[in-house]
């Protein structure tokens, strides 16, 4: 059993992974909204359901890792994980745009 700072580092890691998972789910939700147009009411209901699910998921994760006590490093871990996921998504989009431009340029040269 891990104790002390090692346990807190593991909790921070789990919190970061939770933040990444939540942002990924929300990005999929917004992508689906772009593919299939929704009314304002539908978007509101989807967001409400997402945030209820998010709160249940985070409470469950917090209960499993910190035995239900609110720890700042758990909250910071969730935020850091979401920020890391967001940064990776932006980087991936830039790489895809660059590859698309290169492929288009390569196609014009043929």
C-alpha cells in the first residue's frame, strides 16, 4: 500500500486522468453538435445531463481516491488533466492542418 506523498501523487494522477476523460467526453459532445444541429433547448438539456454526470463521476472518483474528503490537489489534478487534454487537442489540430496542407500541395504538384 502506498502512503504519504506517493499516495497523494497517485491521487493527483487519477484526478488528472479524470479531468482528461471529462474534457474528451465534452469535446465529443460538441463535435456531435456540429455534425447534427441542435436547438437551444436540446443543447441546454445535453449540458445539464453532462454536468450532472460529471458531478456524479467526480464525486465517485473523489470518494474512491480520497475517501470522500475534498483535497485541493484532487481539484488541481482535474484542472491540470483538462488543460493537458485541451493542449493536446490544439496540437493535434495544428498537426492535422499542416498535414492536410502538405498533402494538398503534394496533390497539386502531381
